[in-house]
C-alpha cells in the first residue's frame, strides 16, 4: 500500500447563518478554496485525479454534483472529475477517507477532498422537500439532532468534558506531527 499524506489544507473563515458569506454561492465559494489550495500546494490543476466533496444538502446551488461544478468554476481541466457524497455530518470526513483509500490502493496519486455547505443559501433539510421520515424508521429509532446525540453518548460512556477536550488536543497534536513529517519529506524530495 502507498503511504498517504496530506500536503496542504485550507478553508474559508467560519461563517454564520445570514452572515459574511450569505451573498456567495456555495459552488463559487468552494471554487475559491480549490484555487487557493492548488496555489499553496504548488501543483498543477491537471495533475489532480479527483475532487471529492462532502455536502449534506445537495439541492439548489449545492445540487448537480457541486464538487464537479466547483472544480470547473475554479478552472480545473474538464478531464478532472468530481464527486459529491452525503454521509450527513460526517460527509467531509468521509470524502477525506475516500481520497486516502484511492491513494493507498494505488488507484490515484493526487486527490482533493473536503466539504461544502451553505446553510443560509441551502437550508438544512431543503433536499428533503415535503418528505417525512419513514414510519418504519421512526418506530424503530428516535431521530434527534447531533447535539443531543453527543450528550447521550457522553452520558452512556461516562465521558467528561475534560476527557473529551484532552482527546481532542491529543488528536490535533498527532495531526500536527504528521503534517510536520510530511512537510519534511516534501522538502527532502525538493532537495533531490
């Protein structure tokens, strides 16, 4: 298996509903991020083998495969495909996993992965229309939001806020060390 490394990461500032980005289309905002990512990574757009973006509400301006649309708006060659996935709140994380799997398996070498969502322009559940959850589903499961789910998980497993914060810090430290190692390897390759 090939080693998978993250070469660069970038995102927009965190926005809020009806805030700073309210007048920007999500596909155009994602395109800006893609362009800046390529610029910072120092690679050619034509070398990218796929753009994978997670997006929960794939409707309106976020419909029609926003990963592909954002790539085209950003000026990627038409040969660079894009795909959009929905794994609800884990969509962008799943995009990163799919990219890593494609690289590790040897199927691809350079993949962009991330997420896009504008809850101002494409409100949550707008992709559902008037549809209600299946009664067969709601008879079996209580459908609650992510915040309540997190509280229940913490309670069930006796996880304190301090424990979870410590785990988060440890995770970020590990990610930072991996990025440092990747940057060192990149510098070594450039010297050769």
